[in-house]
C-alpha cells in the first residue's frame, strides 16, 4: 500500500516545476532509505532532469552509497538496475550511476582483501554475476580514477579478480577507456600504448558520452609527450561538435587550446564552459568545478599576457638586431673604404718608389756612359797619330756607341719595370 502511495506521489509530481519535482523525489527517496525498502517502481527513461522515477531512484541509491560505499552496495544497485530499468536506457543509467557514485565516495577505496571477499559474494550470488561484477568494477575503477591512482587503476583493470569476473563486459568501450586513462597517467606505460587504447575506445560504435569524458580526462592528465596538446585539442573539438552544450568538454577543449598556446580560442572555450556549468549536481560539486574552471581561465589569461609580453620583447630584439646589423654594415663599409684608400695610397707609393728607382738606374746608366765616353774621347784626343778628321770620326762613332748603349739600358729598364695590370 505504501509502495503504491510513493508511486502515485511521483506520478503527480511529473508535471511540477523543477524545485517541486526535486523536493518530492528527495522526500520519497529519503523515506525509502529510512524504511530500508528499495524503490518499488520501474524506470523507462534516462532523463535525469524530468523523469520523477529516475530522479527518485537516483537519490535513493546516492543515499545508499554514501551510507555504505562498498562493492556490496554496487552489486545490490546493479541487481536493482537490471530488474527495474528498461533495456534501452540501461547503459546510460549504469554508466552514470557507477561513475557518479564512485566520485562522491572516492575517499573510501576498498583494500585488495575486501575486493576479494566481495568477488566471492558476487560470483556465488546469482547467474547475473557478470553484470554485477561489471558494475562493481566500474564503481571501484571510478574511485581510483577520481583519485588519479593511475598505476593502481591499471593493475586493477588488467588483473583483478573483480575485473576478470566482468567477462564479456571487458570488451566494452567504457572498460577500454578506463584502461586508456590508466595508461596515460602511468610512468611505466608508453604514450603509444595509451593512444592505441584511446583510439580503440574512441572509434567504438558503442562510444557514449562517458567514454568520451574518460578519454579526454586521460589525455589531459597524461604525462607530457610529443603532440600532447594537439591530441587533446583535436579530440575535444570532436566532442564539442557531438555535445555542444557539455560544459566539461568545453573545459577540456580550453585546456587543449591552452597547451598549444591558442590563448584567444582557449579563453572563448573556458567562458563557454562557465556559461554551461549547471548550478546544481548530485554527483559533483558546482563550486569545485567553478573554481577549477576559473583557475583555468586565470592561467589562460596569464599565458595570453605572457605571450603578448614575449611578442613585444621579441619585436624589440628584432629591432635591436636590425639596428646592430645596420651599424655593422656601415662600419664594414667604412673599414672597406679606408682599406681601399690605404691600398691605393700604398700602391701609389710603391709606383712612385719604383719610378724613382727606375730614374736612378737611368741616371746611373747615362752618367756611366758619359764618363766612359769622356774617358775614351780624351784617350783618343791625347794619344795616337790620327788626323783631326779621323779623330773626330772616331770620337763620333764612340759617342754613337755609348748613346746606343745608354738607350738600350734605359729602354730595357723601362720595359722591365713598366706598370702592369
């Protein structure tokens, strides 16, 4: 009877405004939790904004997980989900609940011993152990992801008994996305392997909004590698095209643009993320997200200002370098001109010295010839028995010979020492 009353009350709240709908769903969920009764109704949609039955069930299981954040609670939630949520909307609700409840209970990570005990209970419980193990795996992996425990998450997803018990669900895109997230943040795994897992999850036809979110989160949290910023930017752009009003994807895009120093575009993206950020949320803190977004905005503005200052500094360096180059070219020209003048003066001096030397040789040749002629003429004049006519003829021949000798010396000297180009 009481279950019928709860169902009727939720049906009446279906047409109410958001505040009234939220109040009624919260009251019914609190009553069910206090009485220890699971929601008795079925859920036929994945509309977390206006479906009163889904909202009430969401609030109820949120209370359950906050009260007992364990794998056992995850198994019980999985069993209820399998029985009461229609198959067409089960995947969306499963992913949102397992990862969302993991985030709000991330401070209560269970030990390996507790996980082993929980696996035994899940496997021996019923025939749907694979579904329960899958939900529980996502829940525990979501805690590790929220705490950025990359190596622990990698080990858990690859070799834990709980993850192995998930069976065929290990091949889902969400499971692969969590493995990619762990690989991106681990220092022991190469970025090539992480990108391979990312591509596998990203290209899956089963890719959901949560798969995209975990992939982008993994890229952003990754250890730096070549092409890191470009990869985040490109994948986030695709996510924004598919989910244009998703605040988290705009935030991831702003981060990618910030990494590649596209500051103006990054500022537009972070402003869009702030505009689409909802004021309330049962699995996340609006205040924390807003602080995270505003901090990213401040970093983008700081990078933008630094880029402007660096650009101005670079411009001044270029101008200074240009002035130095002009001064150096002017100095080189002046040095070259002075060098040419010195070379020309040196050549002129050398030519003048060579000309003086030639004149000296010519004068010596002339004087030598003159002296030889005088001595020879005097000897002819003072000695011998030649007639005056013969003496004059002999002196003339002697003079002509010396004149030819002088001309030969002077001409040869000029020929040898003349300027050449």
